[in-house]
C-alpha cells in the first residue's frame, strides 16, 4: 500500500494521472471494490475521511447473503472472514403472535449447509483492509477529506486535504462509496427518488443464556419487523423497527423496563436476555438515485440506494454493486476503453439499477404488508405464509431473493459458487 502524502504537480495528460480509479469511501463497499481491482492493471486510490481505526471499531452486525459470501470467496478473503462470523442453517419467520411459523433452511436451496451468515462490521472490514495493506499498487489517503471534484473531458480532478495540506489527484474515474448522504452525489446534482418511512430502527447486541442454535429470526410485529441475527458466542444482533416516537421512547427506557419489553418481543427461546451494547436509533428510508453514472463518476452502495432493513439486503446490494462495477471496469480496461466514459459505464447502470429496484420493492412490500393490521391484508399475508410453509417452489423463490441468487451474478461469484458445488459432489 502506498500512502499519498505529497502534493501532486502533475500535468493534465492521462499519462500523468495519479490513479485510474479514485474510490471515495473506505467502508465495506468501497474496500470491496478496491480489493476487486487490485490485480486488474488499474491504478486505484482509496480516499477515506476517518482513520482506519474508526471503521474497525464499528461493531454493527449485518446479514451476509450467499452471493456476498461467494464474492468474498472469489476475492480469496473468505478463509479470513469465516472464523469470525456465524453461519445460519435456518431462518424462522413469524407474524407477531400468530402461532403458525415458516422455517426456511438450506435444503430448500440444495446447495450447502447455510442460508445466511451474520457478521459484525469489523469481521468483514479487517480482512479487506489486510488485503489492501499487502498491495504495493494501492494509493491510500486516510484520513483525507475531499474538498472538491472537477469532472473534465479526459479526467476528474479531486482536491483532498491530508493533515492540513491540500493535494490534487487526477483519475479517469471517481467512485462515490461515501454513504447515504453522499457529498459526491449531492455535489454532482444526481437526483433521487424515494421516501422516509414512518419507522425508525433500534440496533444493539444482546447476550443470552442459551445458545442461539445458529437460527436467524424475523418476527413481524404490527409496529414493524423485529430481527434477531446470531453472532459468535451467546450473542445476537437485534434490529427492532417501530414508529419514530415509539422507537425513541424504547431507546430511552431505563434498563429494567427495556429488558422486560425486549424479552416480550424476543421470546424465551434463549433464556435470559441482557443488552450488550448501547441502543442506536436511526430513521429508515427508501432511496434510489435516478442515475448511477455520470461522465467520470459512478455511485455504489448507499450512495446509490437505501432500503428498509427488513430482510437484511442493504449492505449486500452494495457488495454486489462493487463486484459488478469491478467486472465492468476490468473488461473495459482489457479492451482499451476509457473507463470513465458514460458509454463504458452504462452496462453497470443497466445491470445494477433494475436489480436494486426489485430488491427495494421487495423490502418495501414486506414492511408494508406485515406492519399492517387491516383485516384483508392480514388475511392475504397469512395465505402467503401458508404457501411458504406448504409449497416448496415458493420457498425456493423467496430464498433465492433473500440469499442473492436472484438476478445476474458477477463472474467472480459464479466461479466461487461453481467451486463449492463441484467440491460438494
């Protein structure tokens, strides 16, 4: 890894570019994209506003789909990630206190023993950072603040501030992986569509007396989904969705009162439950950017889209964006194309925008259908749960969407999945 610390005095010719791709944002999605390009022949610079230690100290947990796992396998990172995460063999779906439940398990996929993984943020980010640390070709600017970006006909000029000094970097393409409020997206006047939900999420981890048996839970209460994601040890991540005022009130409850309400929603399957981390409240919204690309600019992850956390799809959409964009850039570079030209980037937008719309619609449908007590809707969703319990192909379709098997897979993931299928025979 090469640290960029000296001001650049380059000319504007493409031969004097500091990098071919500048990725702004070194979270999981940005780091995945950087790792995906390391051996592509493209020079990559990674710009991150916060110190590396800030990202590595994040203990938020995520559902990781089979497709995301295949992408990490294809990058050669899975052996480093797997020991620090939980593999779930079953998912339990329930509609509040309704006694009929749905079990989704690996036999419905006919592929392997797991249906989903659960990983804390640092369990994914550290192996990515370790790989980037080993590279002699990656330019790392961290901590560095992007001050401005100028998109020119042949390159983009990015002014960053590092330790009080301003530096000008030039590249053929800038990738915005800088989060839901993406300053790069806003500065480029990329418009978005979407809405804020009436709900907020409370996220925290818990410790429990009994083992979680590697089972993930999604319980749909009238106020919103309540997810339990098992972590290594007798710990789980809880994602508790409720209307804004109710979520704030729950997060502010004294601990004895909070634990009592938590156990009521959590259930008794794991015995006594105790909070293991502070309660973090964040609003929920659906957002889709009208464009994922402009001349010299591409959006990935939360910079391009946001979805409801039900089903655990958000991070996985971003990981898939990163793998897809890396594939498009690799192929374009091999053909000698200008990787920052809109025509070159269009296959990425066509590929990911439509698929992301489908996931956004799926998560929106789930939340609106199950956070609803109107009798006709309740009747319809109970029929849907009956179909999931009784009809195998319906379960397979639902699992295909939830595990990332829906849509076009990046080549790196298909190769990894083929290797698993071949070795299991």
